[in-house]
């Protein structure tokens, strides 16, 4: 554990986290290697066999796809529909299907733990996000890191970094954003605008397109009289743009 500038950081290294056990997929990988067929095809054939033996629906028609017809088909705890999606991910990322499964195959189970963290600490979580191309997870807290959060994080099969003492919660950050957006919608000098919260920094980042681009950008920004967040750890950053932005006030 390290403490820097009022924050505390706990890193749970990948080597100390649970291993992922996927015996069926490992067997299918060996089958693909020995047969010379793509792993994606072997997985689809296996899913079709599982569906044929477990589903009351017909599976012998042309174009049958267990991902669509039998959404409950699971392989090593991963819904087959997700394994289909991982094929698309592999092609878009330029990686192998096997690597896509290794990197992204635990997202459903990870999401359940993340949902549990958010449910148990709704006023403390400052943000949760994947890092290092989905190989790690960062979890921030407004105050100190709850022991229960560490316990939950230890169930995840990836490196987890927990950061305490950030001074704000994600809920507060969203409220600050909503307040700023509501205010800007009422300003007649604003043509379009967009805003998003940065849970790493506690900053609400706002981009505003004025109806008339001013000569003095700072004076225009001051003239917006944006409401300041109640929490001093949350700040608002405004950037002016001459280009149209997606969200239109009003």
C-alpha cells in the first residue's frame, strides 16, 4: 500500500488474483489445433451440439445459430452469444480469437462484481474502469478503501488497483455535471454544448459552442456564470468551440 497526497493505493497483482479455469474451451482449443479448423468454428459446433441435447427447440434447420436461438447456451460460464461477439472483437482489434477470449472472456463475471461494488458503496465509489487493454481494473473511492471492497476485488481474475481518498463520489460528479448541463441549457448565448465527467480527476469537462464566437474567450466563459460544485474536489473545465457539438440546449 502507498499513500500519496492524501490518497491511498492498494494494488492486487495479477499473480495473486484467482486463475481462470476454462476446461471446455481448453479442450476445444486442442481440438481446433489437431483438426486444423479455426477455434471459432469449433466453438460454434460445440455450442450447436450442446443446444441440440439440452434445448426443446429444433436445431436441425439451415442457418441454425445457437447464439440467437438458444441464448442460454454457456461454455465455461461464458454465454455463447458473448463468444460470438468476441469473434467480432478479435477481427476489429486485429487479434486472434483465442486472445480475445483470454482478454475479454471474463467481462460478464467481472461485471457482476463491479455491480456489487456499486451497489454496496453507492456513496463512496468515485469510478470504476478497465485499464491496460482490459487487463486491469481501477476502482476509486471518495474516502478510505473499505475492507469489503478489497474482499470483492480479490475475486477478480485480473490486476486491481484500488485508490482511496479521492474526495468525491461518482454520484456527486454526475450531479455536478447535471447541474452544469441544466444551467447551460438556459443560457441564450449557447448554441450547442456537451459535457462529460472525468472520474480520474474529478473534473466535469464541458465544451460549449457560442452562438457568436467571442473575441475574448475568458470573458465569455466568466459570463456564463457556471454554478460551482458544492464539493471542492470537483471542478468544471470549459472549452469553447467554433464547431457545432451534438447536444443542443433547450
